[in-house]
C-alpha cells in the first residue's frame, strides 16, 4: 500500500508521516518511511542542489521530476514489491501545487504526461492533505530553524499552493482516495484521525 502526505510547508506532514510509520511498526506491519525530494541515493544529491542553488521554476520542475522518477524506480516500487506499506512525505501533488501554477504554457495533456513519466504510473492508494492557512504557515516558519532556499516569505505564494491542494482534494475521482486533515488541530488528535483513516482503507 502506498500512502502519501502533502500540504503546505509547516503543516505537520513530516511529524504525521513519522507518527504513522511508528504506529505501523508497533503493529508489526512492515513499513518504509521516505520523502521527496531526497528519498533515494541520487535523490539526496538532487535535493542538495534544490535547497542550495537559485533556480527558476522550469529548472526546479525537472529536478523534482527526476528525483521522483529515481525514487519510484529505486526505492518506492522495490519496497512495495517487498510487501511494505510505503509512506512518502510529499509526492506528485506537491509538483502540481508548487511548480505547475508558476509555469506558463503547460496544458493539461503535458501535465498528465509529466506526471506519468515521473511517477512511472504509480499513484498513491491513500493521500493525506494537511491543510493550513497561509498566515499560519508564515507564523510557523518564523519559529522553525531549518528553513531553506525553497521556503518563501510570501503569503500569496502559500495561498496559491493551499488553493491548488484543496482543488486536488475537491476534484478527486474514483481512482484516488484523498483525505483532507485540518492542520490546526493538535498533533495527537491528527494522528488518531490518520490511524482511523488508515485502518479504514487498509490494503495489506
Ligand atoms: P520539505 O522537505 O520541508 O517538505 O521541503 C520540500 C520543499 O520542496 C517544499 O518547499 C516543497 C517543495 N517541493 C516542490 O516545490 N515540488 C515538489 O514536487 C516537491 C516534492 C517539493
């Protein structure tokens, strides 16, 4: 089973994906926790470029896609084939929310092609989108120590990302299960909700 977490920065995805992973381990369910960008050996090098160089959106897009294609081939698919539940902190929904809106001239069929090439056709079985108002993103970012070049001090930017993620949730079709979680709730409360949804949709 392939589970992804997405959301604006500082929404709590990393915390929640680690909590779900720990829960599965305690339940003796084989699991693997990974992230994008940087979840594979080559991807860690790509991440290093992404967080240290001033790149434009086109350049970033192709690095995120290259990271994903490598991640799916070398990490995610092999882990799924070994029978693990794979939990991934960010996946293609991030590209749709962060890169696609900033690039002019990408029509829907190009976006679909890029998605299929990078994911190699692998779609999540379950996605959690943790929602957070843009004001709260900036507030949390100010108290976070490990910000990098990809983090912006721009409320409109995070409003845009949040809107796209909400649209992805609203427009989900029968091929995807996407659960939206209110990131303003307490960490333990969110975790319990996620465990309930996992048990509901469990495919192991
Ligand atoms: P994170 O490790 O804190 O989640 O940071 C990853 C950053 O990369 C975050 O700002 C979102 C961004 N990102 C994209 O812009 N596009 C993508 O496809 C992915 C996976 C991440």
